[in-house]
């Protein structure tokens, strides 16, 4: 433990996605002596789970700690995507200062605005670091002006506006006050953290122990582990404690069976913790995020930060296709329910409601990415699910039905800007700003209903030849915009069950784009391709060539099939229409109609049209 309370600093790193948060934390590790010189360290050491490594993004907020010249610095690495904003909102109550990273070329982006607004509202003092200073298209001084304007628009106090600035390159591991510096180390940053971030508030030693739980995870040996910051008092091992909810009601009593502090990448058991320390605590069985854990004498809870509401929901149903249960081992509604309830417990931005038929669950979250990550995690655990099309969550306002709107910031090459504006106009988006962003690119800002953006990202990448960057952020609930056109093309539906045959698929290629290859198992009602026309078409992909004992006058041509279009999970979810589902199993992602039987489909269509 540190010798005096002044030798402790708690700081969070916040920034837009891909501005270099996790890379900077890596370098802070290396230069603080956390690792031995010869120790092999992975890139982005903080991104610990498989999905984070694969996608190259941070999903869960994580704590770590480094020691620098006798001062312990607790650092919280946060995700940059707005979908995981719930993580960031909670985390900010654990720290006394923030490091705001801004890319020297991209400047202040929507997500930067979102997290900075939250941090300034809590009265935290920021340190601004202009990262990636060595980029050839860097414009550091303009970016700094943008950040200042952003702070002013977020009503920052005079003290917050007087922020220190450093110019850094996280990848190369240097920071400096000098805008021209291109070498050195991170000593100026460590120094700034120690000088500028206040130590945890001085508190009387004899004050009773209180602690606000901000993160929850599980351990097979220790059970539930709550992470947060000790607000007041001292906690000793095996001390009796209880958990209070937001209204001050006691949820449970227990003992602090294990106290762990962060040391580098490890959690180390400690005997006691005092005010200001960020710790993990085991010993309670039902306490969850936003609960106050305190000494038995305390009856008033700590006020928790309210979380923005979810805006999007999907239906998670039991997989009822003919191929159910072949690949996954967790297929019952009870297993799915338990897993979703566990997720909703640790992730406050997710809401789960059970439907009346008990076989499906409405899962509401912040965006497609957040729900996509949850589905991907579940499929890796062996679950089989049927997923519906995402729906936005409406609410009743003063003037009738309201829907969520998002601020969309698009960076695109000048030649594609016209196409993007046209496409966004079809989706009922309003352009609020358009300006050149240098290097032959234009930055366009829209206010768009979330409903219209579902499934647009893939199309956007095709329209901009993969060069466009789109950033979205929840803006407000506004008036309902009316009907928005969905997918222009219909689909090819299999009319029987069996295996796809090359001969049949060769004949079907003229009809549109196929999603399956020869030899793949298929069933009635499964979507096997996209029709070139707007209506759906039932086809037979299992038809084989009729063989006779007469010699054919034509020669047999070798069948050459175009490789099928394979969709990722997010693409499949974005692609489907209202009457379709995505069947997700540990090994496959299939598209299907909600009603497999053609008569049922017709019936449902008539009902929908009548409504």
C-alpha cells in the first residue's frame, strides 16, 4: 500500500474509438517498470478477452495500476464505442481526473463529446493529450482549438478550461509540451498526472467504510467480484459488511472474504484498503452494480450516476429450426434466460424482459454492436439462438410517438459525398453541417432517426469503397418520421429440406446472389440467397440432373459457381427483414423466414397487411 494518501492518483483515459487509449496504457506499463526488461508483453495487454483481440476494440472497462517515483497511479482504460458507453458512465465515479486523448488528425469526434460531457459534469479536471502527433496529416493546433470549443459548448468551468496540454505518440511512447517533439519518453505525462490530478479527498480515518460497486465480474473460485473505489473509511479482511440499494434498503449482509488491489495486470490480495483505493471485493452473493457496500452502521447509500436508457431491442428466441440442437449444447429457454439475466446484472446498459410465451426474450441495449457482441459471446459458450431484426424503442412524448435520433458524423472522400448524402436522405436524415476536413475529405454531420440507420453501415462501406468512416451517437428522442424504406430486394427461399446441389445452384445463379454452397444442409423456409427482384421467390436448390441411358447431343459443361456471399453476425442481423430471423449456432449463421411453412407465411402476410 502507498505510505500516505497523497501518493495515490486515480485517473481514467477517455477518447473516441481508435484514438489510441489501450496503446498508450501499454506504454505507461512499459515505462513505469511494471514489466521486467526481458518480459514478453503482448500488444494491447489490456484487451484481454478473445473478442477484443479479434476486433481490435475495447469492450469492457478495466482497471490497472502502475507505480511511478513512489506514487501509485490507478488507471482505468475505457471503451471508445458509444454502444459501450454504459461502462464509461459508471467508471467516471471511481476517478479524480481524466486524460482526454484526441487524434491529431481526426480531432474531437462525437464519442469524445459524449464522454467528456459526462466527465465535466462530475467536476473532473481533464488533461488533454493530442495523440498520434507523428501523423503526416496531423493538425495539432487546430485540433486543440476544436477541443477548447467543445469544452466551452459543454459549459466547462474556468478551472476545467485551464487544462494542461501534451503532444504525444502512444505507439512510439513519448509525450512532450513541445508540439514539434518527435522523441523522448512519457515522463511529462506521469508528471502531469501527479501534479494536476488531485489525490483522493482527505477523509477521517475513523469514518465508516463505504464503497460504490461500478463493475461486476465472476470468478469460479471466489464467486461474484465487485470492483469500485473506497469512498470513506478503511476495509479490513473478513470485516462484516452489507449492501444497500439506491433507496437505502439492505439487500444482504456478509463478510469481505477477499480484498484485491490492482498491481499492473494482476489483482493481488491485500489485508486492508482505505479511502481512495480502487479495489475488487468478494464475499457477497446478490449485490450488484450501483449498490453501495458499506459498514453495518451505514444506512444512507452513495448516489450512483444515472445511465442513459437503451434505444434498440432484439428478440432472442429458442432455436426452433429443423437443425436445432446439432451444434450447441445450450438450447433450452431456461439456460438462455439464466445467461441473459446474468448479463443484465453486470451490464447496466442492457435490459431483459421475458415475453408472454416464455420462449423468447426482449433484450434492449445501446446499439447493434453491443447486442452483436453479446450474441457472439453466447454462441461461443455453446448457445443456439433465433435472433429477430433489431427494433428501435419508441416512447410517448408530448406530441405523440417519439423515436430515438442519433448524431452521425461521416468522414468521406469528396467524390463519394454526394452518394452518402442521397442515401442518408432516403433514411430521413437531416444534414446539420458539412465542412472540408483536409486531405480531399469532407466531414458531414447528420441528425438521423436510429431506425433508418439499422443495416446501413455495410452499404455505406460499399458506397465509399471502404474509405468512409461513420460515427454514431445517441442524440435525443424526437418526433416520429414515418415509414422508412427497407431492403429493396427480396430473397430466395428453399422449398424443401436436404443438401444443396451444384447443378441446381448453377441454374439459380441467374436469379440473384447465393448464400450457400453445394453440399450444405438446408431446410424448408431457409433463406439461401438474395433475389434480384423485390419479391421473395421459393426455389428448389436440391434438384439434381436427370440421367437417362440416351446419349445427350450436348456435352456436359463443368459447373462453375460464384463463391457464395458469407455474412458475419452483424451483417446478417442488419440484412434481415421483419418476417425473418437469424439462426445462430456455435458453428453456423443461417438466415430463415420466421414461419418456415409457406402457408403460415401467407397467413402472417395477410394479417400484417390487414393491420
